[in-house]
C-alpha cells in the first residue's frame, strides 16, 4: 500500500479511537465568542459571494452525510496536516488564531482540498487527463463554451458535473489516483462542520503579525 494511503488510514483509525484531529484558522473575535458562549457557528454573511454556489452545494452534502445535520452554514478546518494551516494564516494581518481541535468524526465531513477547486470553479472533477479532455470536448460541442465559470450547463451535462463533484469525498480512491500521477498528492484534506464546541479545543496558536 502506498505511504499516502497508509497515512490516510492512520488518520481515520485514530479519529475512531481518539476523535478527529483538526485545525482551523479563525479571527480572534471568533475565539472570544467560543469562550463566551461555549460554541462557534459559521456566519453566513461572511461567505465569499463568488463561491456561494460551492458553499451551498457543500451544505447540501453535509445535510446528507453528517448525522443530525440541520443544513446550516459550515466552518472550515484542516484534517491534515497542521503546517498548511500555519502557511495560509501567514498571509493575513487580522488578529487570528489557529485552533487545534479533537472532535467526534461523525460531526465532520472530510474532502480533498485540491479537487474541491472543481466545485469552486464550476468544473468537472476529472480523475484522469483523458477524462478531462473528453469532458471539455463534450461541453464545447454542446454549448460552444470553453469556460464554464458561473455557467450552468444544460442537461445531462449538469447532472454529470454535479455527480463528479461528489468524488471529493472518496479519499481512498483519490489516493489511488494520486499514485497514478494525474492528481496532486492527497496532502490537503479539508473538513467542514457545523459548530466548534469549547470542549473540542486542545490548543490555541496566536497568528498575529506586526
């Protein structure tokens, strides 16, 4: 078994035994809310309007896949590894914190961050170069479009596109495809959950920049 798939198996096995280890970068005001109220939930008003379609799609997926989900707004976190969280946080000047969490695995929905960009960019989530090329040819023949950004495809292409997006949740399959060389290595696994509870927090790292 490839090392990446072994590591994925370790993450999931540890999550079942000890809780899922997550990292999330939040504004320090969010930390205050968490400490004051005991929980933090997403503020939908802060979502990037350019990505609304992707966030709404992920909410629908969470409602299907997270037991007891109310379909509400989602918080984003990383399930692997912490160093990417710190690197992303380094780009901003807002008073932010990185929270390390331990949460029950059934409260979170894991997916591949790299392939998530197919959803963000209104693309087909191809797993091979040949599949990507064949899809582009079909779209061009049916619509005349080279670029599908913010364009809703006609049926049956739209249904096929939406079905392809669900591949981002099949981490074991994506690890195998990464081995084949087309997809990026499965290194950045993201997680979404509806809330963070104060008891989930096991460490806090302050990320302020001067």
